[in-house]
């Protein structure tokens, strides 16, 4: 085989080794940063002077408070809440035992970066950043193009070094040489750990006094090959090493911490699992916050119902006082009960505002935007009996925390393989072949002076092969590294078993809560039924002037009924949160909430924003709920309407609870207004020692009321969240929704 054939074949082999391949980061992905929000382009270009660094303009509206609740209603379904949170929400508190709270802590400095952000947009960029590390790790196998151009001027005195010049002319004291060297070459790191390369160079030298060939131009082509035989040999170990073992490679700087290709790919899997873990917490917190807001509204409803009946008790006692059948103490006791329910209502209203704030924080919304959220979905009451064995198997296979622990075990196993390879001697085989020629010019005819012609036709050939070995005596550092890798592997394995035990215990906790709160709903429903019957009977006795003095039985029954109603809906909220926690414990909460994570562009079926789609769906749900009959079903099965013409300002004729299947929009739409205490002072009456009746003096009034005045409810006690419209409550303005005409239901 001629050297030309060998040269052509080797060139093709080198070209194939570093040939074209699909880049991991496509041009489209690289340009996607242009779609990022804000002024990031200006920040990238302008640096410190970018407008992206300036705080956003505009002032924040005053937050909603208990004395300023005039806000428009915005009904929100759970699916719409998920869509908003996935678009711009935050993860929130990562405490699965108490979900539903947003994280209000700000980030801090962590050495080289600012950490602590739980925004889903920030966390979604972490897998993309780790994906770039794969490109960095693969770059160690990229072909390198090395170039050099040097020009030298040297003067060598005669007598210092021997020369080949014949001094036939004047005597000279030195030999001057002007040299110009240019080299260009391609070096390809091989996956097996070896290096193959081809280099072309030209050196030109002009001597004074002139030599036989002056100037002397020497072109050369050099082929190099190096291959480790023990340490660093093979494709597997070179996918684990951080750097290539080739000694012929010049140092090439790369950014960031670089690991082997296999480990870097596992790091990407870990980052994806971490993103899914944060996403699971986001879904759990959003669902819990949604049902907490749902329960807060029913807590507020129970306190408002207590206020209505406390006011009715006060009204009847006031009539008895005017008729001489009751005392001032009786009236003040009913007034005290009313004020206590009023305080409880304020607390419940504050809980609604706080639950709304927590939900807004998880959805990534401002704390105030002129709307108030009202859950549009009804809570789940269907009993669920999960299969423990199937749930445990699903949790062991799908929990992202367990996937992270298993991936870390894989990383430590690969790290141990990499460190054991360092116990082998560094033995290398190398070979070089160089062809070169000499001439006084680069072009011209086929004359002996044409250096390129000589290189092609009759070149000179230099060839060398050899072995090189480097062995550290004792391998102390290598043995220490192997021992460290073994300990790390053992630690990650024990950590995996610990995490699996924790996942099983938490699943048992969630499983137990599902069963427990199913029973709690039944128990609280029975308690509410008993409290309702008790309050109904005492209310009838009180209306007829019977019962214990001062209405003590009625007051106690009213407290029991209000607390039972609040406990009933608290159990419903706990049951729905327990179902979400159980899905979280299994690792299936994404599928439970119809959320899927994938890389790449959106599919065609998901081109429309989910937020807009779910908002339209919520409006349809509200219309369906408002079309239900305006009847509230009592816990005993009978029905009762709202008598808006009653003297007490819309108090139901008998204490009944709402139908549990009745959603909040329909319930709030038909609630009567909260009655107010009269602003004029109450005329006090007291018995004298003879048993007669007389008007109290100023001193007697001061003795009865040491504070000299009873704090009267303000005129704003009527709930501004449900402004009346012809006796029927307005659910608020919903874009694109036509509400049905208001109706009024009266008792026969």
C-alpha cells in the first residue's frame, strides 16, 4: 500500500471520528430566551444600567381588611387554580403534614448565588441548566483545531556552536537565522481514551551568510496516535472520568463543575425528579389552600347564622322586657351572646382573608387586585377505601424523593468504578509518522527547489513507536479515593432504606387520615343533627315564653349548634385535604390533578392557555350552581326557605343547616342579610325591693353598665361581601356570564 493510500484512509478515519452529529442544544432552543418575559435582553446587553434591574412601577392597592371588604366576587374552580399556579405560582411550604401555606420568606445569599426562590418559573429552569452540563461533559471528545504561527530571529556567534557554512568571503563574526514556523492540526480525543491527530506544518529559514539551500522551506505532515492500555482504557471509564486521559491534549478551559457523561445524565434525571417533587408540593399546597378557603367561608357562615339567631333571641327578649315578662339581666345576657358571636364572626372573616392571601401567594397573584376568591367546586363527600398494598407499591415506585435516593446510589456506584480504575498503572502506547521535504520555494515547476513537489513525490519519512508507563509507588491516594467512594456508596444505600421507611410511614399516616376523617364527617353530621333538633326545640319554647329563666338553654343550644356546624365543615375540609395528601404520599398527585410534565414544545391540543380554558369552565359551573332551587335543606330532611318579610330581617323560621352538596356560589347567592342591633339606647327596667317596676336612675344604670356604655354594632354589620339586590344576593360580576333573574322564596 502506497503512502498516499495510507494518508487518504487515515484522513477519512479522522474525519469520520469527529464528523457531524446532532447538537444537544438546537438553535431554536438557544434562541428561546427571546421569549422570556421582562427586559432580560436589556439586562444581558446593558448590565448594571438595564431597566430590568429597576423595581416595577405602580403602587399596590390597599389590602382587604375586616372593615373594608367591598370587593367583586371571582369564582374559582380547583382546576383553574391549578392552571394559574402552574403558569406563575410558587411551591409554598414543604411540610406535608400541614399543607396549604405559601412561603413568605425571602431568599438569601448562598456563597455564589441567591437561593431560596420557590417560584415555579425559576424551578423550571433548573433542568435546562443541568441539561447544558451534558454538553459540557461531551465537549471533552470534541475535535480540537490547534494553530500556531511564530517568527524567530537568532544570531549565533562563531566559535560558540559548530556551523556548516564555508567562509569563502569576508570574515563574519556570527550566523544570523530568520525562521517562520506555521502549524495547523486536528486532534481527536477517542472514546477509548486514545488520541488521534494529523498536523501540517511549514517552516522557513533564511541564513546569513547563505547556506546551500537558502531560504530553506520545509513542509511536513505528521500523524500521531496515543492509547492508554491500563488506566483510562475503554469507553465506559471514559464516560465516567471528568477529563480525557490523553496526554497530547492541551488544557482546554470549561465553565462550571464538570462530571462524567453518565453521571451528568443521572444529575439531569435527579434535577427532573427534584422539579417533580416541587411540583407535587405545589399541587398539594394549592389544593389544601383551596379547601381551607372553602372551609373558612363555611366557618364564617356558621358564625353569621349564630349572629342571626342571637339577634332573634335578643329581639324576643326585648319584647318580653317591654311587656314586663323579662328583666334587664335577661336582655343583657342575650346581648352578650350576640356580641360573642359578633367577635367570632370577625375572627372567621379574618380567617377567610388569610386563607385568600395564602391561596393568592401559591397562585403567584398580588395580595390585592379588586377581587375576592370564592371556591366554585363542591367538596368531596364520597367515602374512599384505598387498597393499602397497591398504594404502597405505587408509592415505592413513584415518589420523587425515592427516585432521587436511588439515582444517588447509582451515582456512587459509578464513582466507585471510576476510582478503582486509578489503581491501575498508567501504561500508554504511542506512535508517530512524519513525512517532510525541503526546498527553496513553495511553487514553481517540478524542480528540486519546489518543497511541495518534493513532499508529494519523494518525501523524507520519520517514524517512531513506543511505550510509556507512570506508576505511583503504593497507590496511597488511589486507595484513599476508593475507600471514600465505598463509604459514600454505603451511606447512600442506608439513606435509601431510611427514605423508603419514611415514605411508608407517611403513607400510613395519610391512609389513616382518610379513614379517620370519613368517620369524623359522619360523627359531626350526627352531632349537627342533634344540635339542630335541640336548638329547634328550645327556640320553640323560648318563643312561647317557656323554658329556663334568662334563656340559658337557648343560649347553650345556640352555641352547640354553631360549633357543630363549624366542626362539620371542618371535617369535610380535613377529609378533602386527606385525600390530596394520600395522593401526594403515593406520588400520583399529578395524575390525580390531571397535570403532566414533558420536555419540548406544547402539543397541538394544548395550544390554548389552560387558564383561559378553565376560567370559561368555571363560569359554566357557577351558572349551573345558581340554577339550583332556592331551598336550603335541613339536617333533619325538611326544607326551609328564607322569609325576607320577617320582623327580624330575614332570619329563617327554624335553625337548619345547608345541604352539604350545595356549593358556595348558590349558598352565598341566597343568604339573608345579617341583622343589626338598633342604634338607640335600650330602656332599662329593674325590679325594686317590693317587686314593682320602675325606671332606673343614672346611678343604677352605671351600676349595671360600669363602662357607662354598651358598644353597639356599627351600621356596617351587614356583610358587604353579599350586597342585597331585591332581596337576593348578587354573586358578583363574571365576564361573559348572564345571571338568572333573582327569585325570592317565602314560607307559606
